[in-house]
C-alpha cells in the first residue's frame, strides 16, 4: 500500500490559482514565470505598496482584473487563491508564511527559508502542524549543467571530497555592505545547497574561518573557508570571497569532485568534465528531465507536488539543513571550533521554544 503524502494535495485539472506576495524586482520576475506557465493562474498580488503592485501588473498583459491589496487574507479571498508564492524580504517570511498556512494555503517561498535559523524552525513546525506544503525555491538547483554534474558524480564510485571555489567582487552597495556575514549569510546558502544536491549528502559538522581582507569594501567578513563533514564521511570544502577582483569565478563557483574511480570538474558555466582513472565505470544513471530553468523549475516542482503528492526539492524540512549549514559555519567561525550541525539546530529550536525532538 502506498503511503499518503505528508502534505495536503490540491486535486483538479484547472490552473492552480497562486497569490503573489511581494511586488519588487523578484516579484516582477515571478510574475513573468507565472504568466509563462499554463498550469497556474494569478489570483492576486499583495504588497505593502499597492501602487507598486499595480505597476508590476502593468508590465504583464491581461492582468487588469487581478486583485491587488495590502492584506494577504483579503486578496486571497477575493481572488480565490489556492496557494501563495512569497517573494518578500527575509524579515517578512515568518509572518507571511504563518498567515498563509493559517488560511490553509500551501507556500512556495524565496530563499532564505526565514530571516534566521530559529524562525526557520518555527516555520517548519508550523508546516508540520498544518499538514500543508511549505517549499523553498532554491532556483540555482534548476540548472541543466548542475544536473549533468550530479549524473557524472554517479560514475565516480565512492565519493571522497567536493571542493568549491567562489571568487567575485560585486559592488552592491546598500545592506550587504553593512552585513556582519555578507558572503556566508547572503550568498553561500546557494553554494551549500547545490553541494548537498550533487553529493546527495547531509551536513554533519563544520570548521569555518571567516575574515575580511584589508582592501574589502564590506563592513563584515567578506571571505571564508569552510570544511564540512557530510554524511558517509565525504568532505565538502568551500572557499570564497566577495572582494576578489580579477579572474573571477562563475556565480555557481568552480567545482572539483573526487571519487574512487576518478574526478569531475565544472567551471560553473560550461559543461562538466569527467576523467575515469580506474574502471569499470558505466555511463551512470539517466538523469530525470529538468523541471525547468530557475524559478520556472521551482514552480513546476511546487505545482507537481500539490497535484500528485510527490515530495519536491526544497521542501522545508530538507531546506532547513542547507540554512543550518550557514549558521553552523558562522558559529564555528565565532568560536574557532568545529561545530556539530545538529547542535546548532537544537539551539535554534530551543531559542524558538520548540520542544526537543524525541530520539
């Protein structure tokens, strides 16, 4: 007998009616993604500035009658929403997601899962209690070349180590320049999550050293090196900087993956390369078809999950581990000690007032 899905599905053949919360730059990008997918229909747009929502809608033809407002509940009711796409700033992820779940609406949210790890554990518990799907869009997972690298990894036999090098020099200005942990907190979650995807491993422990070069234009630490122990004893080594002018890497990092039979490399932009030094090595499993690129892939996963009950990538329990890698790395850097990821999660749950899990 097939076990029931761990979240409520939304049966039906009509387009899923989605409510977009947040009409900034990413919100406008999501409007284009929604308009391009025939399996969804826009039920409304919520923003603290209704004029901004109307300006965003003006860029999309055929949206004149789409409800707009500042209240999630009111616009959801007017538009007959069946799900929420949360594209608000991180500080708003907690109240928006809690309100949506309380209204009985599943949520697809932009990363990060929440503004901090304690709030993230609150949202994961709320999703559990509601029986609804809460999924985080890690849109960089939906890259055909990353999937090709994962397929090549299957040819390498037992895996030993993955390294990522990330060196960029963006002059953002604004809040990133004033952050305490601009690289690890704002960017590395993409790299860490992609590493988990390719390795198919979860984090166990980390030693991390953050620092800020003297020429850095960031207030906080813009450079870091972290060594993660992953399940099965695999090591993931991340080193990077956001103040590295010259010979910049791809935003996807530069990768090297070593296994018992050989190695694979990827520059983050072209096709991955593999060399099998010790055979035999077959072609590896056939990779499933990519759901779509970027946000389109996230939306496909979300809709498919709600229609079929299939567990999607980015489901909140799984995504919590990617965010925990970030906070464990920060904790390690602060204490100059190796940190267990489980301890960081346990502390976050305690801070949130969530009872300890029963072994």
